[in-house]
């Protein structure tokens, strides 16, 4: 052996590693960042290796993201992507009610409505958030702890994997509340579930179950979360077996009806939500990702993300401009209706009155907007 060649061990590393993060501190109110040890095949934490957990922490508003939270998510994903000791990223929300329901409608209604120049700047941040997820050098797992609706569905579909508890609901909200789902859904849905079902989800905005999400192919795995009388029970309000109805259609994942639905609701009230199976399934997936070559995994992610990225990059600039201008008309009205409405009055505008007014050539005026508010119908 050449005596001039020094032995190299796997622990050899530069004395000082460069820091490639944009800022030193990534703590932003409403976004939690935590590194948790990866669980190895033996069920024990692996020394020196972690998963980065990025958590939307706004449970009182169903983890909807404010402008500052969007900034926090961007910084968190860049930090996780650069972290040499991170195997995977887990993107989730606080509690068991919602992963995320999209943009913060209170902020939309009270600040951005009627201010297209401001919303245009906000959408630049939103676009950067989606791009940060799609550009992450680590596999990204969406831990769906509850509702994944609207913009929450969009940032969820930007992730590489989704693991959900089966009480969660999925779907879009745009055309029902004054917007269009062009923050990713119109790019991702046709690729992931096909054009016809993308139309159903994007236009009709009817929420669907976690079991239907699994059937459609936008989640990796689904686990029960309802704990009743000492055991886990699958969501009792939906059909969880792959059965056919009288017309030969698959009804797996569809809501039950009649007496079956009422019995399911009663069982739901008796139980409590326990996300331990969800956490176990997420940890299991992270453990599988650890047992791969990291660079080969990153390259595979980059290639498999290309259909999403191609569609996203082709449309995001034009979508940003349209969404900003829409803040002067339908979004201005829809977000106000949602923010100012209630369970009693409803949170949607009078769609028939709007269409009748526009059919007569009525211009968008403050008076038209006021006449469409839920309270105006009472």
C-alpha cells in the first residue's frame, strides 16, 4: 500500500461546511419546523438522521395560510432541502380537523379584496411556495390529518406522497367562492386523476372522502382514525368496500345514504379521533425512503415531478395575473361572502341573482356586490 495515501473513513468531512440557506432563522408564527429522528427497521430512532416536519399551525382557521405563513413554508422547505441529515419532509397541519383549507379567507376578504396590485404580490409568494415543494431535494410526504380543501389540496398535490386518515375530506372550492383552482389544481388534477374527474372536482367543488381520494389515485395510503369501544373503525359515513351499485358503478369511497348514513353519524359521535395509525404509516414510509441511495432518489423525484412541473411552470405566471384582476369582481364578492356569512345565513353568494344581473349587462358595482351577500337574502 502506498504510504503517502491516507486512509479515508466515512466520517471524514470538511472542518467547516458552507451554509446554503437564505436566512439563518426560519421560525415564522403559524409554521412549525422540527427535525424528528428517522425510525429504523428495528423500530428505534437512527442516530444522526432525521425527517423534517413542517406544520401549518393555525387550527382556529383550519390551518389556512396567511401571507406570513406562506413565507414561513418557503423558508422551511428550503431549509429542509438543504439539510444534509434530513431523509424526508413531512408536511402536515396542527390538530385533526384540517391539513389546510387554503388561503386565509379573512385576510383575503379584509385586505386583498379590491386590491389586485397587492394580491398579485401575494400570488408571487404563493407560487414560490408551490415551487419550493416541487423543487425540494428530499421526498415530500403530505400527512393529511384532516380536510385538504382548496389551496390546501393544491399544496398537498404538489407533494410526492400523501398519507391520510380516513375521516379527511378532499376537494376544491374556487368557483363556489369567487376564484378558480389555478394555484396548482388545474395543472395537477388532469395528470393525477384524469380529465373527466378533474372537471368534476375543479368545477363542481363537491368534497370527497379519503377513500375516494385513494380510489382516484391522489393518496398513497389511507388509515382509520376513529377509535370506538377499544378499536379502530373505518369511516362509518362512507362505503369502504369495493362494491357496485345497481348500475354497476363502483361506490367505494362514496357517502352512505339514508339510514346507513344516520347510523354512521351516530357511531362517529360515539368515537374519538386518534391519529396514531397515521403517524405510524408516515414513519413507515419515511423508513422505506431512508433505505435508498439519496442522490438516486433525488434524481428519480426530479424526473417523476416533470409532468407536474411542466404544467405548473407553463401556467403559473398567467394564473397569477388573472387571480389578481379577479379580486376586483368575483373574488371580491365571494371571499367577502365567506368571511361575513355564518352557518345560519350561509357563506355563498346568491348565484342565481348574479347570473340574472350579468345577463342584463349589469356592471360590477358596490351595490351589486352588497345585494349578493348572504345576509342580503334574509
